[in-house]
């Protein structure tokens, strides 16, 4: 059954079909929330809240965009709202107090265990991504991790194709600068 068919079923009273929509899109929404919030526990809550908001707003879903695109927009907006609220009440993360460990970079380069290296690489990428502006992190995650097309990015972000391309270019440049900076700082 397609997403539009499931939406129609839910709207006609078969609420249990919403569980299938959640199952299909949960991993993608959670990945998006984690990339935008950089806090797994908060991201888990944000993903659940995004699904609740989508469920409550399902009658307003017009089908002009794919259900997943509409859902990503809800999740993205919710995460950005959370970040704004947290920015008003700043707190110091214990993780942020730790210094970057150059030995970890060395282990990553020499690691014989592929699974360990993959975990280290993922951690390094997340740390570098956390240092670029949130709007850049969001568009990179949507495009490179979630695999959204330019059309879907236009719908999620509410902007033109030229704007999507420009944002992606600036995001990639910011990521490249931060990677260079990290590499120089760590002498890699």
C-alpha cells in the first residue's frame, strides 16, 4: 500500500494504518532530528513529537508533496523550534567540555577493525557537522543522508531551486572548511 493510500485510510477512520507510515519513515525522521539537534535523547523525543504533530495535522495534508517530504518539513521545523528555545536558555553540555582527542583520529587512521573505524568515522563526522550552522547541517542531512531530490528539498525548505543549489553549495563549502580546520588542528 502506498503512502497516499495509507493517509486516506487513516483519514477514513483506520487510525491503526498510521503505524505503518511511522514504521516506513521513522529511521529517516530520526536521522534528520539527530543531525539537527546533536542530542540523541532530545532527537528521539523530537521525532516522536513530529509524528504526533503530523498525525494531528493529517487532515491538512493535501498531497501536493510526498508524505515523507511533508513529514520531514514538520520534523525539521519542530527541531529548529527546539533549538531556538534551547538557545534562549543555554546550558553547558558535559560532552562539549571534553577536549577533542587527537589519539582518536590516529586510531581511526590505523584501525584494523572496520566496524570500529566506521563508528569512529561516524563520530568524527557528527562532531564536524555540529560545528557548521544548523541550516547547513539540515540541508546536507536531507540531501546526502536522506537522499531527498532537489524538488523535495524545495518543498521541505520552502524555497526555489536556485536557493536550494546555493544553500547546498554553501553548506558543502562550510563542511569542507571545518574539515580542513579540524585536520589542521589535529595535525592529521
